[in-house]
């Protein structure tokens, strides 16, 4: 088992890689990417844009994973990312998945995803947001546990990046580059179709 300091170094290295690639990521899918309303059937009518690689249809595609985290067959059943989608990301207990860089800030205050557990009783996911501060030092903000996961797919909660203080620590209250880190807690989970909400754009 890796020492906690070694794990922290791994996470920081992954974050640096993801955030250093932010300009390329943003050019491809970032701050001005097309939006949709993937959660409208759950009465969330916000316009969301996909987190890079967050459908997991092309493998982890820019995501940094630890442990035995891997792509598996079986999409969330509503297939909000596309009718042909057929894959999800499996995260074993204690393992992590860190997204590529994406936009955040006052203009991008929340994110959503789909989640289910495949083992454990009180199974959840812990979320952290990784960012570069004004001195280009990697930091992290814990968003806490994202509720208990059920054995069936369901849309996840809406963690608030703004309430976590992200715009204050990045020094850029409008658009900052961040990475999202998910850690399975208490059992194995699967996540799929990760989206971020560009709130400042038209609803």
C-alpha cells in the first residue's frame, strides 16, 4: 500500500499534467463548447457541457486513474451523451479517477454525472477539485462525499464549485482551469457522462 505522501505526490503530478494541458483542452471542448440539457427529465433545465472524456466511450481519454480503475461495458440507461454509448468507468474502493482540465469558476459553478455502486453497503464517491493558484501551484479543495450510491444508475448531486471557494483560491473568478477527482469510498462504483454547468451562459 502506498504511503499517503506518495499518493499525494501522484495526485499532484496528475493534476499538473491535466492543468498544464488546459489551453489545448479548452480549445477542443472547453469554455465555449456546445451545451445541452442532459438532466432535463430530472427537472434540472441547466445548459451543461461535457467534461473532456467524460462519456468514457474512447477509454479513459485524458483521465488519470489509480488502482484497478478501468473502462467497463454498460452505459447509464438514459444515454444522455448519445444513443450509441455503451461504456462507463469503474472505480474500485479507494481508487481514483481525475479528469482532464476543464473550465470552472463563477461562470461554471456546478457539475453533474451518473453514478451507481457495484459493491458495498454504504458506498459513495468523494470529490475533490484540483486547481492551479495564482502562483501556478497545484492545490485541492474537498467537496466531500456525494451522497450514497444505489445499485441502479441515477444522476448525481450538484456539488457547488463556487461555494467551495474555488474562484477565490484560483485568483480568477470568471474562468479557471480545474480537474475533478473522484474517489470510491466504501465499495466499488461506476460513473458515467460527467458534465459541467456553464451557468453564466443562457439557461
